[in-house]
């Protein structure tokens, strides 16, 4: 039997509940302008540098340059995620009495 739990709050998600999946891709942003063509010589130098890396260093470059993550969320955590997807600190609201 397949068992799902929320990756945020760790609560079990039953088969009768809604389950949401969140896919996150993080990759190095490369800004290529139409005038910024990569020259063949530059590509050759890049390939030479990559060829000199050992397997462990290549894997580190891959982890740094691109990551993909998948997460299961329950309904409550999905709503929280949509309200604040980057987990930024929310400003503290101060309430004052009517005196």
C-alpha cells in the first residue's frame, strides 16, 4: 500500500484527502543577449576546463548548476506555500488599542 505524508508538516495524507505536489527547479541563470554570441574559442576553453575536472568535481558542478526537487503537501501546507512560496519573513503586525 502506498503511503503519502506531507513533506512540510510530516502529517499522513489519507487517500480521501487532497494531496498536492510541488516541483522546484533551481538552475544557474545565464543571460545571453542577441549581441553576446559565445565564440567557438570560448566554448573550447570551457570544454577544456570541464575535461580537467575529476568525477567528484563534475558532480559538484552539476549540483551547483541545477537541482530539481519534488514535494508532497497537504491542503493546509499548500495554502501556506502559495501565500509565501519563498518562505520570506512576514512583517510583524502591531495592533494598537482604541484608547
